[in-house]
C-alpha cells in the first residue's frame, strides 16, 4: 500500500554511507523542525550506483550546529554554517526503489512492494 513519506536526496557516496550505517550524521547548511522518519534517496548525479533510488528509511531525531566532534560520524570535516542531522534506526529498502528526487525535504509516495 502506498504511503507518503518525508524524504531527502543525498549525493553519492553519502547516501550509501548512511544506508550502510557508517554515516549517522548528515550535514546541511540549513535546519528543520521536522523530526521522524526520513527516506534517504540517492541523487541522479554523480552516477554512482545506486543512483536515483530510495535506499533506506532513517529516523531524524535531532539537529544541532556541527562541531569538530561530529566529523567522524558525519564522514566529513566541519564547514562554516553546518548543521548536524542525527540519524538512527536505519532500515534499508531492499531492493532500492526508483524515485524522482527533489531539493530540501520533500513528500515521496512510496510503495515498499514496488521494485
């Protein structure tokens, strides 16, 4: 049954790193009041497989200004204006589902049985 989910697109290899559980902090130059489940989608570019797909569902549970201590879990060095988005409860979508991404947090109609 199709259901609307909140989603965000990440470039590769970051989307794969979140899906694998290695990256548990996503960084952005903006914040949001949204907390809850978030579908992690891989952007169309760069063409690193799997691209243009919904890869996993995570729980976004907190957002804070990025600190040096967040670098390892974010898989990136601190940069000016960065926010750390804390992710947990990673649930891979297997197999990944083709999607059309968008900028920012967007609504995604997702059918987990779709291939």
